[in-house]
C-alpha cells in the first residue's frame, strides 16, 4: 500500500470514527476531562512555583517541572484508557458509560503510571535535543520522536485490553501491532488528522478575516472566540477519532470484530503481509481481558 493510499485509509478511518462520535457524543467527555484536569493540575503546581521562583530555576523548580510533566502525561493516559475501554464497549454493542471507562482506567493505574513515567522521561530527552541549536541534534530528536510514536501508538489499548502486561511487553506489543497494521509509515496517521484540520482551518480563516476587517473591540472578541472554539472542537474531535480508530484496529486484530460503523472499511487490507497473507496480532500469553469485568 502506497503512501497516498495510506493517507486515504486514514481519512476513511476518520470518517468512520466520526460516526462513532456522532452516535455516542459522550465520548468527547474524555478528552475534555483530560484537558481540564491537566490544566488544573498544572495551574496548582506551576502557579506557586512561578510566584516564588520568579525567573530563576534551580533543582527544586526543575523537579517540580518534571512532576508536572509526569502528572499531565499520567492524566492524559488515564482518560485515554477510559476512552478506548468505552469504544470497545460500543463495538461489543453496549452503551458506553464514562464512569465505567474511568474505573477501568483506574484498574490499570499502576501500569499507566509506568507508561507515563517512561513517556515523560523520553519527552524531556526529546525536548532537550530540540532545544539545542545544532541541526544534528534536532535531526536526532526528529528521528527519535518518530520512532517513539510508532513504538507507543497502541500502548494504551495493550495496557487496557491485555492481561499480565509488563513494562517491556506494553512497548513490544504496541510496536508489533503498528508494524503489522500500518507497516511503520505515517501516511495513515496523517490521514487521521485531516478531519480535525477541516475543523480548525475554516474557523481560523474566519477569525483572521474578522480581525483584518475589525473596526471595534467587539469584532476582535468575536474573532478570538471563533478561533478558540475551532481549536477546542478540533482537539476534542481529533482526540476521540484517534482513540476510536486505534481501538477499532486493535479489536479487529485481536478479536476479529468489525464494528458496524466500519462496515465499509477493508480491515484485511491493513493486515496483509508482503506475501499477501493476512496477519493477525498475537495477544501474548496473557490474552485479552474480559470486556465485561463487572466494574
């Protein structure tokens, strides 16, 4: 499958995922709750830090910044875990409940914390490389970031859906899933970003137009409001459709379930090996967790 074919595949996945969001709008509460909780957490820690430290940063301040990085990553992971759990419930014909999703995420809190810690450390390493002025460092950061994205794309579904997940298996299983479904290319991933872009670009263009034509403060406020609304809506939709798409791929690969919302999507084409055979993903010795865990 060529690059543009994968781009088209990602767009088709996006449209099918939007159908899931349209039928179950409560799924948007996960990225919304994640953003609000992370913002409150950051404000609670960084507000006093900046007031006390001013412009100087010592070891204590840097430690607090790492805690903020770790905390926000963990919060995001928890809500994403709840999202993929609820999406799987949808695919099994059940009505998703946010409370059930969050309880399922809390049941995997220890493993999610390990993931958040590793992710925070890697994120800081990448940022430190990017902050250097050398072109070589920035190129290394770009390649490293790309590889990290590939290796961790399916980490959350692996943690939520598999039993006996270890710190190593969460990464190896995620990487093998990505390789077997998308052949280690970014085309499909970029395709998932088309729908959010179609939301934010018109809103941004309208806001810019209003700012250019603005003659009073009221038009400026309206323009800023439109821009912010477009960005927030794009982030919410983007967060949900990414979670829906990766869950759909993972559930099809491990449970052979093709959701009704994806009835026009050819999953088998994404699991073809070089020899033309269909490759399904092994869940490992632990197998899948029961979706009806009575939580």
